[in-house]
C-alpha cells in the first residue's frame, strides 16, 4: 500500500511539470524595450517614428549660460503720488493702466482751512503797503532831524517783519500750488491738485473719492515702464562667466521659440544668501518692452552668450533630449532582422543658434557614427518603457 502511495505522488509531480504557466504579454510591436544599455525599436516602430540619421556638423555657435530671469522695474522708477496735506479726495482722474505724463493732474483734494492762509497773505500784503509808506515818511523825517530815531527804527522793524511774513506765506502757498503773485480776493481756492511726478503707466489706485487723507497718504502709483529690464539670477559657480556687455536672449516659457535680445549692463555686488546667486541686469534692446506690452514681474528664461562664436560640433536641437536634469543623444548601434538598437549617450549642451545646438559627448563616439537627428524623443520614450499607440 505504501509503494502505491509513492507511485501516485511521482505521477502527480510529472503531470504538474508538463503544465506551462500562461502569461499575457503585449506584442513586441506595441512597446519597445531596452536590451542591456540599448533601446530596441522594431522595424514598424522605426517607420512610425520617421527616424532620420546623420552626424555632427561644424557650426560657429557661442557658448551660452542658461539662467532664470524676471522682468522688473526698480523702485527708483516707480513713483507714488501722495497727499502733501490733510483733506478730502474730491476727484480721481487716474485710471488703472492709463498712460500719464509728468505734471498731469491725477487727483484733487479739498482743504477748507486753506482759506485762512490765503486771507493772512492778502491782509499782510495790504498792511505792507501802509508800513512801507510809514517807513518812507519816518525816513524822510529822520533825514531832516524832524523825528526821533526810535520812530524810524520801529517803522523799519514793522516793515521788515511784514516782508518776512509775506515771504513765508508765499512759500507755503506755492507748496499748495497757489501762485501768490496772482492771488486776489476774487480767486481764492480750497482745492489742491496732485500731479504725476514722472511719465508712465498708472499701476495702482490706492484710495477713492470722499476718502480723508493725511500728509503722506498714497493716492496712486505711476511706473515708468520704459525702464523695464531683466534681472538674471546667476548662480555662484557661474559668476565669473558673466560680464557687462554680453548679449542675452530672453524667452517666455510658454513661447520658447520666440526670443528677445538684451545686453548685460550691471551686476550686483552682494550675493543673495537664499538663492546663492547674484543678479545681473540686462537692458532690453530699443523699445521692445513697449512694443510687446511686457509686464513687470513676468518670469523668463535667459541665455547669456558667455564668449564669442567659435567652431564646434553641433546637432539639430530636436536631436538632443532632456531627461531630468541631463541631456542625451541616441546612437544607432546596430540593425538586424529584429529591428534597430540605439545607445543613449550623455552630452553637455552649449550655445544654440539657427535651430542647432552645440553639444559635447561625455564619451568618444565611433567614426561615422549614425545619430538620431529626427525622432529622438520617440526613441527616448520607448527606452523609458512608454507605450506608443500604433
């Protein structure tokens, strides 16, 4: 009986060994795979990708440093229109985003007690006429020894005090934009006007009609956008590469193919401790900022030409694939009945011009190497195991 039991176990084990596991695999044509360090594409996939091959070209492209940038207008070109006296806002003529000229009236302030100062000035002006006549009369009497010197001295003192008061009141009236030479009892004013200190665009309205203001209250803000420039953040390790006069290409991330020229004109002397970077300032060429309607605070990508153009190896920009923080190209290693096999080569990118980019491979390539010039991103996606629909 025991022998029969062992025989049954042997037969069962033999039967299980003949059953092969069933797996579900995607056809090789759907997803390419990496064989060792090689990326494999079937003939059908290579055709779909529209691959084109070639080699390096010699191009005169300047080395470039890529940095982050921001469009800014520094504080010295941003003016705040403030109330210089207490009062009530009666009119605001500044509209957001409106162009204004230097000296243009932006708001009016009602100040009823301004009448008191004008009254004092006019009364003092009338008193001065009497004091001047008294001074002249006593001077004539003194010259004829017909009056005491103290009478003349008193007349002179009163006249000089009135003249001082007139000068002080006139200066105060001018501060309130009232011309004392034209002031009469018929043109008294209780309104103050606030004017634009610079020409530019209204970038802020801080109050409203009817609001009470005190000296120093900000009513609106005017920005001179003609002074808009790019701040380039250069990391500590690259500071020595950047100098005044270097050319810069600026581009918005959403429209990287369109660039705007600028020139480095200044660099900060203090390192930002948080970013471990220093600001380089680049002036936009001509009137680009006005023509393109650029805005203060917009972020950009900048490429600084750190030296003159020189001959070097270059490839079309589409041949270089960005993966994470590194750049790669793809070398056709071999072709056979199973398809094409590609090797990923790390490169260091330099400057770019006319659709080409300067590249330096991290390893020596064989003579006559066939590089993927078109379709490199397709090959990269396959190497990462990304399925591509047929």
